[in-house]
C-alpha cells in the first residue's frame, strides 16, 4: 500500500491545527479530540511520511522543515476538499447566482440545448440565463462581467485580449437551400445559381466571412450580385423557407433542418472552412460552481 492511500482526512486536519496552535492540547480542544488521539494521529502521519513533522519548541511544539513543506501541500488539499463540499452545497441550495450563457447561432440549436438538458438532469437549483446575439456583442458582455461564458466559434486573435478559449468540436460553412429549391437537385450547377438567386452571406465583420471569401476564390465563383449580408439565423430560416434563396452559413446553425431534410446542402467542397467551436471565458477569473457544472455538461455532450 503506497503512502498516499494511507493518508486520511483526520491526518491533515490534525496537522493543520497543531501547526496553527503550536500545541497538542489546544489542537485537541479545537478538534474536540483527546490529547492522546492527536498525538497518536501525528505519529501515524510521521510514520507514513517517513520523517518527523513536529519538534519541541520550549513548552510548545513547532513544525520541522519537512513539516512546513508537507503542510503547504496538505493544507492546500484540505482547503480544496472543503471548498469542493461547499461548492456542492451551494449548487444544491440554489442560493448562488444564475449561470449566464452567451450562445452564438452556431450552437444555439445543437450543443447548448443538450447541455442545458443535461445540466438540469444533474439537479442543481441554480437558474440558467441564455443570451443570443452576434459575437462582438456577446464577447463585450463577457468582458464586462455580464456573462459567465460564451459558446461558439473561436474568436479572431485580436478579440481574445483578456479571454481564454477551450475548443470542444469543429464546424464548417455550408451552402444551403430549401428542399424545393431548383438547386437542391443532385448535380445542379452552383456557379450559375449564385447569379440567378438571392444569396444570404455573412457580413464583412463576421468570423466566417474570410472563409467564405476564400471559397469564392478557390472555386472560381464571382461574388453574388444579389446578396443580403446577415448573421440573423431567424431571418435566414424564414427567407430560405419563403423564397428561392441560397444561404451561406455555419453548418451548426442549420443542422436540425439539414438532418430533417427541410434544407439541402449544395455540392461544393467546404472542408477548408472547418474551424474550432468551443467556450470562451474571462482569463484568470474564478467561475461559480454552477458555471463549472454547466461547462462539464457541455464537455459531456460533445464527448458523447
């Protein structure tokens, strides 16, 4: 049996109190134990560590150099355990602050609903607040402390000041149409279609617009003459359903419609537009236990 498996919580509690009070009797009183019990526990811990942890100091005791080293690590472990139990208690009571989540359209209909459902099944009483909008707006709210995290595509490098990103999955751009659109037929020519139909395209300042521009160059496509620049997923869905339009958008935004067969993807290779999707948080800022639980829910949803 190795040393770590032999150490118990009572060993750490006794060491911390002995170091704090510099006295076995006062440590025993603080722990509501007898002095022999405290002495016996210290001897057990020293035997496990293979070295003396305390020594006499006049009428009291003090930690040895080895004891000081062990206390730094053992005390931190004890504090972490207590913090973990406190965090679980906070989640269960529902007295903590709500978890404030920014969801970009890329994940608002896929990852986030599944993560919310899992979070609720885990039983925390904390409320969830889901905000949507474009990336610049959500990242600004995140920086100012109005959101705990943002789920979506990896922001541009110049937008990452003070933020941290954790990749969870990947997404790519697709050209989609309604299933009744003439171009939905297999083998239809896309190059002609861009000139004949209205094309919904991401605006210049959007994270995926550079990828779309590269696609045009790679495939020898001219910029569509009749285009509407938008990142509104609700407008995009409505317009594609009502009119014979082509929508250039992240696959995750329209994945439910693609899987149901309502929307069809056009035959154009967009693999080079694949990019990281994950969660963005404020760097160096401690998150609430409930926010950590939601992040774990996201990871589990992605990991299956």
